[in-house]
C-alpha cells in the first residue's frame, strides 16, 4: 500500500531530478488520471535515484536533469522517448532504462545493468546520461584506442538522437536504436 510519506518522498525525488517545483509535481500528480500516471512508472525492480544519491557526484550540478534523464526520439517514430539512469531494487547496482514509444503506447527497454558487487556500501550512481544529438562521432576504435571489430565503425553516424552513457571524467559510449534488430546498440566513444 502506498502511504502519504511514500508519495511525498517520490514527489520530492522527482522534483529534484527533473528541476520541477515540488508543489507543481504534487498538483500534476493529482490532476493526472491513473492511466497517465501509471504509464510513466519505471519497470519492476528499478527506482529513481534520490537527491542525496545524485548529489554524490558534484559534476551532476551542471545538468538540469543531473545526468539521470535524456529525452529524444530515439527510434525515429516522431514521439519523444525517455531514458533514465536508475538504481536497482533487486541487486546492488544501477541501470539504463528507456521508455520507448511504440504503436501500442510505450514499452520499457532495460539496455544496460551494472552490478556494483556484494561489498558495495553506497548507492550513488556511477554513471550519467545525456542526449547524443544527430551527427558524426569518432569512435574509440576510430581514435586508435584499439582495432575496430567487425561491426564496430570508425565513425558513428547518428541519423536519430542517441544516449550518451558515461562515467564522469572517464569512459563514454553512445547507445542508439538499430532499426534492423529493433534493439539499442552500444558504441564506445572513449575509454
């Protein structure tokens, strides 16, 4: 059962994560029907990071979404999709999930999971996300970090927005929608 404290805590986390006033979040949640409110729930086993978990990385302050959300038309159907960097409720770790539009509404794709191991003591996110705009990106293998594999391009040519997925001041990759496989694909941009 959901109680008042749980709703207020969730609203405060949502407010902090997306830069919307708490009062606005509460008013919107009351105004929306159950159908619309439930359509944005995360997949089972995942939760939005708390303000404290997001504050653990000072570089997140530069982003209005604290590098925990990206919005773009990732699959090219004309409807905005949302990507979230989230915390697991089932294991000690985090994940990258996407609320992807489809002809039937929206579906959830869990495109990456990172297990922090059994000895983890913190639930602060290690990774961040941001929108990767359309354009050409030199890949890690294209930069000479390693030899390019069979399906690994030297230059990633994004025809639709993708998702930057990175460890702050470290490795970065871009996830993009592949129309043939109907899945997200990952290409490393730096190591």
